[in-house]
C-alpha cells in the first residue's frame, strides 16, 4: 500500500527536488561561463590566430603566422628563460624559432629586440630596461632575443599575441607579461 503524504511533506519533497535542480542549473551555468570567459578574455597586444601546434624534428623548418612567431609548429624542447644576444650560441645556430615557439606554448613571453634600428645609446638603454623588467619578474618564463627582421626596436610575443613598441613602455610591457602569460595552451608546463 502506497504511503500517503501530507501537504507539508509534499511541499518539502517538491522544494528539495527544486533545490537540487536549481543547484545543477547553477553549476552548469558556472561551467559554461568559465568556458566562454576563457575564449573571450582579452589578451594584451594584437591577437594572432594560431597555426599548427605539432612538434617537428629539430632542424626541420617551423611554421608561424607572424614574424616574430606567436605560435606554430615547433620542436620537442623549449628555449630556457634568459637574455640572449647575437653572440649567444642559440642565436648563432640560426635554429631558434622552433625552441622559442615551444616556450611560448608553455606560457613564456619573448622580448624580441632589433638594435639595428637604434643608435648605440638607445640600444643600450633599451636592453637595460628589458633586463630590469625581466629581473622584476625573476626572469620567470621570460626570454629576450635579437630579431633583425623586425622593423620596430622591440616586439613582445606570447602565445597568439604580439605587441610592437616604437619605444619602451614599461607599464605596457609588464601588463603584457601579467595578462598574456596564462593564456597559452600549457601555462603550467615548465
């Protein structure tokens, strides 16, 4: 024989069912909101759509949608954080973009500089300012690298973002680092 519920018990059961349904709906909306936010949250700089993210053999050509690179095919190893010059073996090898793109995939930010468009004093000032900014962030996931092909004294890149500088803007550079570093596909990778 089926149990008969009182009106009070019926309302309590209906309220409990409604609360469970509301909780599930709120949870689903929260998850949906996070997914949408991840896709639309703005980075700093110009957004460059990613191309293939496949690993290629070291020494093989890499493909990137921009110069300097912001994404693309890359090598299985990344470039360590640090300040590189034209005398660095990594630069001398001429085979650096594949390593740097892998670093970008891991959330690195790259300061690409071209001293050929500056006089000696301006170049020295720019390099010192880049080093100071890198030191303020303990050089964590930061690379400075020469790039003679760029027409600006400085271009910063992160995964899918690029910011060009006619002159160094410390506030913008720091914002670029803070905002764009976590936007990479693998920001928690070393």
